[in-house]
């Protein structure tokens, strides 16, 4: 400190400028990932995962974090706390975007820094051995960057574009490919193929403005073996204040808002619930004691068993979804414990497959009853026509979905804002060729069953409700 005090103002300015330069030329040393970025990186450590997608809104840091991961692999310099993929030897990779200009302005800029300041990007300047400019085309575009790896060898990354066509994506053997912005399916498959011989990895970063494309479906719906998806919304971008987030969201056109701010694919006419989340979202609330409640369950094993809990404001005919649940590969005993903990007195609506016989000869509905759940006597069905007996209303999926949509659009279905698993299903629920795509709809199904039997919702009238329910003839008339 005393030595600094002896320096003249001019010398201090020079020293400050030098420190600033060194920091700018080694940004990799200071990289720290946000929570969702760290989740994306972490998935790369799983040897079974070769394909990763970071699907996020605009300007949330998806390209930024991918550039820094690329720099780590190229240099072999990983932070002490790094828990993602690691390459111990020099690597060969491609980094790509849609066009030459797009690649220069995003991928190249983040790896190298802007033209005139190369070496101020994610790759430390002192490790850049050579920058080969593109032979023709866009000004300041780079073709290849040679990078010194800590092992003593040389890594190489080449800039690619989708508009080069599939033929220009053939022939090379690679350790990694980074797709920034969504590629056409043929380009994606060709890039993935380049990593087969090395058992290399591929990562993709984009905002899903092209809707439910084949590349999006690969990760979201088909869930091909070896794939992993991280979803990042504007709420996960730690560099924005709440006020900035609100202003950014408001500035987007309504039809692009979900894609650009939340990273939700634009589903257009295929969306089953085409409503803004703000219309159906509400803060978690204390449920008034006089509001009847009911839960719904959707049975599963490899696909999750799911539950939804609702309270009914009968005066306003408004349903409030206040809790949900989704767990795979667990027994009825495990699921039942969760349901009981949320209120053993709450009646549970269940689907037709609850009557199916199991290998042990006992159906699922009976198994859950034995575990203390207040299961309704009959499977879920819509209210019968006037004068008709209970159970004759049918169990039409379309009728249930239209009831849910009608309630959403008229403000009579509200969902607690913390139920992200349910919102995630709602965002992606869609049709193809007019038919509902029955994938990742477990909580939605449980909610649909609860709504179908809303007429049997009850109030917790006494502590006796916490005991296992014994069925009576009167209960049978009520559907228990």
C-alpha cells in the first residue's frame, strides 16, 4: 500500500489501465455461472449425456455461458468448483450460428471479443496462438482459432454457419459442436455425427422462436437417450432487477412474449391453453376454511404419478390450484404418504385405469385406499345430465380440457405462482394434426380429474376427517 502511495497520479493511471487490460484479456478467470447456467454445465459431466440444450429467452446469458464453456475445453483451464465436462487433451470443435454475420456477431464475438479487441472474449489472449480470417464474405469474420491447451498441445475451433448447407458439415471428426441459435434438423444431425467417433459432446443454445420444430421435439417430447434440457427464463437471469424484467417483458409483442422472455416454444394454433401466464397465476394464498377442496391423481410408473390439489370458491365459481406433485418410479405407499400429508380428509379423484387389475389381483384405487387415501368410490367422470345417475357423464378428455380452458379464459381457474412443474406442462401442452400430444401432461391430467369431480369437493368439517374414511351407503350416494 505504501508503495502505491508513492506513485504519481500519472503512474497510478498507467497501473490502473494495465490492470484493466489484463482483466479484459483473461475474462475466463472470473467466469461465474448463474444457477441455470451451472445446471446446464453440470449435465455435461454425465457420460451418458452427449446432447445438451439450454433453451432460454433473449439476452438471458445462454450464448455467454456456452462461449465460456467452449473456452474451458479449448484451453483446459477449468475453475476449481467446475463440475461439468472436462477434456484433459487438446480438442477440435465447431461453433456455429445461422449466417456468417450472425456467427461473427455472437459466437465469434464472445469467444474473441469485438473486432479490434480480439483477446477480450472468453478465450484468454495469451493462449490464442493464431486467428485465421475467413477467406471471403463478411468483414472481420474468422474461420479458425488455434488455442494453446494447458497440456502443451493445440486446440482448434472453427466457425461454421447453417446456411453453408449440409454438405459443408461433413467429413470432420470433432470433440464438440456448439450450435448457437436453433439449427435445421439435417444440420444438427450432421454436426452430432461429427462427434460419434470421439464420443464427443454437442450443446445447443437458443430461444425457441420456430415453435415445436423437430430439434425442439428431440429434447422436449421425444427425449432421445443421451439428451438433456435446461430451461432458463428471464427470472433466472441474475443481471436484471425485477423492474427491468417487467419492462423487458412488456416491450415484447404479446405473441412472442413467452418465447423471448420465458424460453417457451411458440406453439401458435397448436397450443391447448393459449393464455398468458399472468392471467392464471396468483401468489400462494391461505385457503379459507369454508372453501371445499378436492385432489386429483394420475397413476404412473416410468412416466410420473402426479397429483393436483384445488380449493373451490363457490361464491365466485373460481378454482384455485394450490399444490401439485410429480414423482416417477415410486410405489403407491410412497405416493400415498405425500397425499396424506397434504390432508387425509381431502377426497381424491382418480382415472379409469385405477380399476384395472394388477398382477397381484388388486386394482390401484383399492391399493391407495388401503394406504389411507380418501379415494372417491367411482372413477372420475363429468357431471351427469339432469335426472341421470352418477357416472353417466362420461370421461371425455376434450370436454375436460375445454372446461379448463374456459375457466382460464374467464378468470375462474387460478394457479399458485410457485407451481412451476404445472406451468411447465401447460406451456408445452399442444396438439399435432388436431390430436392432443399426450406427453408431459401428468399434473394436467390430475388437475383435469379433480375438476371433473369438483361436485364432490368437501370442507374439513372436523378433525375426524384426518382418520381413514369408512364407507357408508350415504357415502356411496355422494360418490365416495
